[in-house]
C-alpha cells in the first residue's frame, strides 16, 4: 500500500515537472456542462403513525413541607464610607 502511494506521488511530481518545463501542454478543448435532469412522476412516501396519548394536568395532594422561621437580632456589620473630592485639584497627594 505504501509503495503504491509512493508511485502515485512520484508520477504526480513527474507530470508537474514536465508541465512546468513546457514538455506537456494542457488546453481545455470542450466546455463542461452539467447534465440536465427532468423530474417527472414519482410519489412521496406516506406514513401512518400511531402514537401514545399523553395527558398533562394538575391535581391537589397534601404533603409535608418544611417551614423556615426568621428572627430579628442586632449584630455588628462592617461599614465603609468614601468622601469624594470636589474636583481633582482638591484631592490629596498620595506618596
């Protein structure tokens, strides 16, 4: 298999070399045309499908639901204040 690929590669290189040296001249002698297709007759397939019947709805049920209670306590939380200068000239210089 490998030898066949090497031979095909060498043949391609030989043709390209001969073409680049002007030993082979390739000219198109006919214009290519796409074949004409006529679509006549025929019939699309027909399928019969039997599907399961699905009903979606709601119903009321009584279930146990956990409850969460809250209490109010006073705790200390961190705070931060920022005093912006009136304009850039009033800003203190940082070192």
